[in-house]
């Protein structure tokens, strides 16, 4: 979202005195450092002094505010035609305890040009990406066959995952089961094999969910076609 210090970007030329933009960011993986950037540009031929605040906040998927992760003051003077980027970099340790389900965050910037009393308020939503579970199974099996489904997962966090569990459900192949697992070290992978029996014909879906004390809701699925003998 882009905004000017008086109204929205794209209005009359006289409103385009100072432009504020929150930079677009590539996908950020949950566990990596999170960096947000706000750019300020003075379009006038005079100095402009800007003051205000900007913050990073966590939100629930419903849009309800959860926690303020960090808030900083904005104090700067822009020369004529000058552009200044301002960056906020947060480590995993800083945002982790304030992350809620869904990993939604919002950058919010509110500032004023002291010289003209013009105001800008803009925000940008950010969602950190959790990894998927990877399931590998035969594409086709015969009715009555026993076969293996291999579940793999890489811990994206710089800390170990503890109290790990794996839930698997596969109607027509396996009744719902929960497996208690050991810890998964930081940035390391685990592999777990599950034996199933093709008891019903047709396309069957295997669904798996991985949870730990530190990271929850990691999902994956695959399909297996069961054919007649």
C-alpha cells in the first residue's frame, strides 16, 4: 500500500509532497529473520521533517490484534527530492513468542510532516510460511497389498522441536493413529514410515499432521489408487 502525506497516492499533484511506501517482501519462512522496510520520498523542493511511529504486530487470521512485537519512533529530515529507506529487522527469538496461529503480522506506519501538518497512515499484511509434511507412497497398489507411506519433515526453526507427535488418517488404508516421536534438532529432518493395507478400492487419501510444543499444524497429504487384484 502506498500513501502520501495528504490523501491517497494518485490524487492531485499538490498532495504529492512526501510519499511513504511499505516495500513488498518475498515469502519469508517461519524461523528466518523477518525484515520490513518503509521508504520515504520528498517530492518537494524544500526540506521536509517527518515524525511518527511504525510497528510490527501479530494478528489472528480473523484480523483481531494479538501482540505488539516492536514499535519504533520515526524522526528524519528529507532534503529536496531525497529518498530514505527505513528498515526493521527482527530475529526469530524476538517474534516467536508473539506469533499466533496462522503466523499473520502487520506493519503499521503513522507519521506527520511537521512543516505542512500532512499525515500518512498505511499498513501491510505479512504471513510467514510454515513448511509442509512430505508424504511418499506408491501411486497404485492392489487390493489387499501392504505398503509403506514415508513421512518426512525438516525443522525450519533455529531451536529443537520437543514433544513431537504425528497423526495419520487414511480411510480405506489405515485407521487414525497417533505416533509419539522424539525431538527434532534445529534445522534437521525426521523420517517416519507407516505400514498400511489396501482394504478398499478406489482413490484413497492419506492425511498427516505434525505437532510439537514449539511448532504446530504442519500438514501434508498424498493419494493412493487401490485397484482390484
